DNA sequence: GAGATTATCTTAGTCATTAAGATAATCGCA
DNA sequence: TGCGATTATCTTAATGACTAAGATAATCTC
C-alpha cells in the first residue's frame, strides 16, 4: 500500500469528513438551543452552567469571556441563575473586586438529564469500535477543541467588523 | 491481543471521548455565535442562510421550522435579510399564499469566508491521518449527525415542559 | 360557492443583550 | 506611604429579536 497514490480517495474522504463535521456542528447548535429551552434557560445560561460544571467555579469575568457576552450581561445572568437556584455567587475574599460563582452541586445532575438519552445512544455508537479507534476519535476531538479555542480568540481579537453598521 | 481484557483502558478511552466530544460541541456553538456576529447576523439568520445554501430555496414556513422560530419571526427575519441583500423573496405563482425565499448566489461565498481559516486548520489537522482514519472519522460524524436529527425530533415532540413558567 | 384549512403578516409586549460609564478594589512605582 | 493606573463588576438606557394571538388572504373540500 505504501507509496501507492490514493490521492483521489483521500480527497473525497476529506470532503466527506468536512461536510459531515460541519453539519454535525450545525445540528449540535440547534440541539443545544432545544436543550436550553427545555431547561428554561437561554443558550448563554446553559453555556455558563456547563462551564461551571466543568470548572467547578469561576469569576464573573471568566464566565463573560467563555460565554462570549459582556460583563453587564453576566451580571443579569447571575441574578437569573441565582434566583432559579442554579448557582451561588460571593465576593472573593482574596480580591474583593471579584465575584466567585459556583454551580450548586445538587443541581448538576439536573443539567445532565436532557443529555442522558443522547449519551446512551452515543455509548451504543461506540460499542462497535476498538480501543484504538476510540482513542483516535478522542484525540481528534481534543485537537478540534484546541482549534475552536484558538479560532475563537482569533475572531475576538482580529475581527475588524464586529457588528453590522446599524449597531 | 484478541481476547485480552482491555476493559479499563476501554472505559477510560470512552470517558475521554465523551468529554472531548461534548466540549467540542459546546465550543462549536460559541463559535457559531461568533461567526454570526462577525457577519452581522443573528444565529437564526445564519441558520436560515446555511439552510438556503444547502437547499437552494425554501418557503417561509420551511425556514421557520428549520430555524426553530415562529412564522412571525421569519417575516421580520426575511425583511432583514432582503434589506441586507442576502436573499430574494417572492410569492409562489402556483400558490400565492407561499413566499419562496432564495439565497442570492453571489453572496454564498461570503457566507463561507469566516469559516475559511477554520477549514484551513481543519485540513492541516487531517494531513497526518491515513485514508482509513479519515474514513473512520467521517463515518462517525455521519452517525452523530443521524443521532442529532433523531434526538431533535424526540425533544420537539416528547417534550412536556417547553418553557420556563414565567413565559 | 360556503366553510375549513393553510401560509404568511401584523401588533403589542417581553426580555436578553449591548455600550458607555460609574463604582470600587488592587497594583505599581516614586 | 500614597497616588495614578489598571482591573473587575455593576448600573443605566436603549435596542432589537422573539413570541403569542389574531388578522388577512389564498387554496382546498364537499
């Protein structure tokens, strides 16, 4: 096999991969909308809660950056989420300008529930794969994750036209 | 190797995969937000335009369903998109209740532009993979796509609590 | 052709978000 | 030490996308 030209096959496989990848990304966004709606949250709220579930706790500023909203939006978001009992927020004793936000641990499971069916099906999907294949997929997703993070900061900083002229 | 118990390794690989997969999905949503923002569009607008880029043209009702918004929202969305020169909209001569919306072909490339850097990096990522590996990834994404579609219709139909009580 | 259905549009009101600037705490440096 | 600069969050006013409910208008059905 080595040295044999498989360029056409390779190119077509890459095209397939790109198309399926983008469509999956698109659908995952719509799916996330639906999940947030189901939980009575905005997408930004869900973003925040998922981030907290992963990170444990974070400052208001970190949440703003991560959810891609202004700090003003985070202020009202936190009021919302505190009122609904999702998070606690208190000033950092070490630096009293900061607000440390923590996901209430007893609510974390509730956040997972809409994903349960999905996770179950995803596990079934993987059943037929070898360990090596699973590792390949995990590595790939990890690289994509890094790419998204890099591109996001790139879009934020490098963007000359951030908004339509009317805003 | 065959018959050897690799269950612990397998389980940990699956955990890694699930984690990276979910994080990637989350980031891709934030990325889509950023792309829409960069184009001066809402996420619904982008959803609509991407749908049109794929489908060629569609009725207002089909767009509403696809973008998960009411027909009233589509009306103002179309005014927006027409004004910005993204689409044309005209009544269907065969059924004058319908409005047929078409993406202006000369604007389609513009829709791709914010993805270019991303696509370029994604291509680099894949350079080191064998054709078999690329095919594995493409197959996996295709299966995920199918899963998302199935779960989405499930969420839409089976959902008892669609909104928070205050709305 | 009358009533039911379908597709889109209108209207009024809601709410998350932004921009700009206020407030308050911490840092850096003379 | 103390003062100006920086950093983190909050406030305010305004914007605009969205929804629900119902209006309008075209098409089906019998």
